[in-house]
C-alpha cells in the first residue's frame, strides 16, 4: 500500500505539503527579489543560505526515512513531518529573496535556478512517497532522496559574486562553441563525394550534392569557419579580461558584467545556426544570412566590451584585431557566395 491509499489520513498532510511547495516554487521561479535599502552583506547571505539549504536536506531525509517501511507514521506524526519540511522550504525561499538584483542579475539567476531545483526535488520526493508501495524502500524514493541531496550539495559550487557568475556563463558558451567548431571540422575531414576518384580530370562535379560538399561549398565554408573561430577567440579573450579586470564594487560595473553575460549568451546559438546551414546540401542564401547575423552579433559584443570596465589597453588590442577578423571573414564569405550564385 502507499501513503495515498492508506486510509487517506497520512496522505492529507503530504498533499498539503505538495501543494504548498508548488506555490513556493512558482513564486521563486517567477517572482522578484526584495530590493535592499541599505548595505547588503553578501557574506552573511551565503552563510544563512547554506544553513537553510542544509536544513531542507535534513528534513527531506527525515521525511523519506519515515515513509521507507511499515508502519506508516500516524496522521499527527505525518503533520509534524510535513510542517517541519514546509518550514525549511519557506526559510530557504525567504533567504533567497534577500538577494537583491543590485548584487548582479547573473548571480541572482543562478541562485534562483539552484533554489528552484531544490524545491522541485522535494516536490518529486513527496509525490513519490504518495504513490509508492511501502512494503520496502522503493528505488524511486531512493533516487528522489538522492536528487534532493545532490541539488542541495550544488549550493557549495554556486558563484559567490556576480563576477564569478558571469565567468560561469562565459565558460558554458566557450564549451558549446568549441563543440560546434570541432563537429564541422570532423565532418569536413570525413566527407567527400564518394565518386570523386572516378571522375575524369575535365569532368564537372556531379549535380547531386545532397550528401557531400562540392569544392565551391568548401571554399565558402572556409571564412564561415573563420567567423566561428573568431567567436571562440572572443569568448576566451573576454573570459580572461573579466578574470583580470571584472569589478563588483559599483552598480555600474555590476550592470556592465550582466550586459556582457546577456549578449554573449547569443553567441553559441548564432554559431550553431551557422554550422547547421553549412551541412550539405548547402543553401547559399541561408549561409549568407547566418554569416551576416553572427558577424553583426560579434561586432556588437566587441563594441560592448570596448566600452566596459574590463577593457584596458591590453584588451583593446585583441578587440580591434577580432573586429577586423570579423569584417574580413564576412566580406570573404559574401564574395564567394556571390561568385557561385
């Protein structure tokens, strides 16, 4: 039997707990933080938040153990367990709301997402307890309990300020762009017209190019790869600049870091869109459109970097170099497409 069909008594507090946590999760996911009027103590916030998430982990463990084997807790014990779990969840969400956006939007987003993951983990655990047979501890219940522990443990790896949060955003972008570049390089090294060896020297390449690249295609891909590599270089260089010069002591600098994070999040989708349209059969108009979009985005990123506090004299050199590289590869790709159209 399960908590849900055991006379209904013990399931009532669990269902109430489930509904309450769903409401709290939705508010955390969609709501705004409380803006701090005075000085905000970030160190104190982290100490309190870590205590709150530890309490949620402990309460989830107690809840899971209480329903791990017969006999079921009494309705009164069930209410006590549910109230204690709900109290820990409310404390966690309340502490999260302390963090104002003035500490950095990137930081707050990552703390919010981590908080929502914990709440969803406790939700899943309560749902499993309500539906699982209680003759023995189910695999689903073990998995759900472990998931709560894992999401709570993740708080120890969260960025401690907005600079660290932005560096995580950049690192994720670097990884995605690097993968896209490697995939197209791998495809180019493996793909060729299977009949290329039997064509006469003066014979034109075959018309059916659905599964391979023509020589014209490969020429056009060259500057497209150059633009993708410029994207990767921009992200790597910007990461180094934020590490060296990123500052979180003024609201202006915090906002600049958030602007950099937001604009660079657009790079990997732009690179992916370009990479996808390079696979055969190539649509040259689609390639030109995506090349132009990525180039415009990179120019915008470099402009924002140029006027931000992370750009010193040494950074200005690579900003100017990459700006020129973007122009060069864009023009080269357009010229080649026009020749072959």
